[in-house]
């Protein structure tokens, strides 16, 4: 007897969700909906090709998901610098002094209980655990504008662009400027000079919505995202899988040492309450903060969520690896959708709580349930052979 098909898990998931979310799946273009779903093997074999729903069908604004990509690029850049004899001893933990053209000299981080030092490691923790913008912008400044675009290509993000900071309204030419940064090593100081990146090639218009607000004034035309950051969901999906697999196997990834990849995977898996540095109040930052899949998964098991979430302009994107030590294999699930009810952007009228968060929770619950149901059926058939 042949085992049941495992290749259309996503179809079963969408069918399970149709009663509550049928209106969303019936008109996915209106929501700019995309989904990637992958089964992860028990061993170190490559995962199956992802099952896809509307891949690359529409532009989506990646928002804070770029923070994960930037963290990987910064770690890769540190590894590059460490190969230079002059930069021996430099690491993610080296204290930094930033000569910020807007804020002056910055060399302290009051949230770091390890001496209030400003370090790349602590910036990455803050950017990933509760998705803070300022530490991400520090990371972007460390990498540099041109280096960011180069490194994106080196990790396989050929259609991506990270061209601006987050929650930062300075114009495009200033976004390309990054500050002088000093690395404070014992007995010596190393310097990354201030840099100005090249102007990127022009892009085609990228209209979203029917109207938008600018400086409090309504403009009755779509908002143009041509100058905004962009990622492909399938690339983001692949990155979280690669981080998980490398961490599980104790391997390096993109030139980053295995122990740092394991640390990155662990950091991505922390809820705010599990973080010891920084320390976050559980009342302000509950477990599901930045982990919208978690409430759904807690209805079906004790599932670990290693993810990065982003939301802005009505777009919500989450890319996650889901695992349970008591269950074989795991899942990678990534989703993006647009939840502006009137397609007017920058009016702060978005259905994050009404649609995005509960849909993502239900999607994760259904995916895990169907995954476990299929695994049990597969094992029963295998045992009968």
C-alpha cells in the first residue's frame, strides 16, 4: 500500500481554514496574500520544495522582516572583517562608538545589563526579540549601504533591496550615508569611516492602494513603493530554514561560525519573557508579542517558534520554523498579507488585530495539525508494509 500523498499539505490547511477565512482565500489578490509551507525532514536531508500559494504575485512591504536579513548580513560582515589581520579580536561583543550625524556620539545602550555597552550582539537581540527599530538602524549603519546590497547578493537575495532605515524619514540621499563607527578593542581602536553609498538603479513604479496620507494630507492616488525596501517571501522562507538546519547540524552558514548561527536561532526563538538581556516586562511584551503564530500553536502542542515578524503600511509578514522536540521533523511557514480595509495607506486604519493576527494564528494551528495528522498516517502505513 502506497503512503498517502504528503505534497499538498497546504491544500488541506487552506481547506481547514475555509469556514472562517473563506472570504480572504476567495479574493487573495485583494489581500496580496502569499504563503510558503515546507516540511522539514527528521534528519539532515534537504527539505522538500516548498508548497506555494501565489508566490511573487504582488509586491509586499517587508517592514521589520528586513531586521533578520540585516542581522545575518552584519554577522557575515563581522566574519569578513575578522579575516583581516588588523581586525583580529573584533566580534559581535566589541563595544562600539557611533558618530551619529543626528544624535552625536553614541557609545552606550542602557538596556544592556552587561555594562551598558553598545554592541552588535545586543543590537541584534533587540531587533529580533521585540523588533526595535533603533538597534536595527545601528546595524544598517555598521554594514553600510553599498555593502548591504553586495552582501544581499552573496546570500542569494538577488531580487532584494534594503535601501533605508526603519521609522526614519530622512531623504534617500541621507539614507545612503552611514556614520563613522569606532570599535573599542583592548588597548586599541579600529575605525569604520563614514560612508556614502551609490544611488541605486531606478525602479519601475510600484503602486499600492487607492490613496495615502503624506504629512497629514490625503493624496487620492496610490502610494508608490518603488523607493522602499523589498524582499521575496520565498527568499525569506529559505533563510529561516537555512538558519534552523545549520543550527541543528552545528554548521556554519554564509561564512558565519556555527556557534553564532546557533545563537541566532536561539535568539529568534525567544519570547520577550525568556530574554535575560534585555529584560522585558511580560505585561508590556507578552509571549505572543512578535510571535502571532504562537497562540494557534499552543492550541495543538508545545511548539517552538523561530521567526521574524514585520508589519507596517497594512502589510503583515511572518516567516517561521516550527518544531517540537516530541515530534519528528517540523515545518517552515511564511505568510504575508495586506489588511487595509479601504486601501488608504498611512491613515493608521489597519486590520492587524481583526484579521492579520488571528488568521496567522489559525494558519499555524491548521498547518501543525495537518502536519502531525499526516505524519501519523504515514507512520501507520509504513508499519503496515
